[in-house]
C-alpha cells in the first residue's frame, strides 16, 4: 500500500490533503450538530430574559402612573373642585397632569356612580354620560383601588 501511494506525486498530495481536511470536516460537523441542538434553548433563554426585563419596565411604569394618579387625586384644590362640581378647576388639574406626564394623552374624572364630570382634552359630548357599565369603572369601583383594565 505504501508503495502505491508514493509511486505518484499526486497520490501523496491527495493523501496529505485528506489527512489535513478530514479532521476539520469532522470538527465542523461536530460543532454544527452541537450548536443545532443548543440554539433553540439559547434563543428561548434570550427571549425569556427579554420578556422579564420588559415586564419589569411595564410594572415600574404602571406603579409610577398609579402613584402619580394618587398624588393628583389627593390634591386639596382638586378635591374641593370635585366636591363643588367646578369643572374649570377639575380641567385645570387634568391639563396639568397631561402636561407633566407626556405618555398620558387623556385624563378624566368620573363620579362614584360613573358619571363623567370633567375631561382633558375637553370633550363636551361625553360630559354627564354614564360610564358605570364600562369594564374599567366596574373594576375600579369594586374596591376603589387603582385598576388596570384590558384594552
């Protein structure tokens, strides 16, 4: 066998190439099949980590908004305005809320029985309407705590 290989120069080169390329092909195949079995798990882990980070950001954002709403609802001048039905005062406080919370586009005040008392931006068409049948009102009026409704 050794004589046959050394008889021609191209045979020696072919054996040399095969001896150097074969381990590389085997290594590449091994790496490919190993990664092929691990990549889905790695992707799932990355997606899960992203989802956890996003959930934390959303939770922090909602907690901040809840604190902001509680702070505004406790304003003595706003409470007095609601007590006396002073729509102008209510709308001033709602406008101030919108101006200080860029991510909030609309705010309104509803009575304990679900009647819309004031809104900002003002929409005269809905003032005085009954919203007690809406899911968000039923959720918040259940125990008068902040409530996150579905869209």
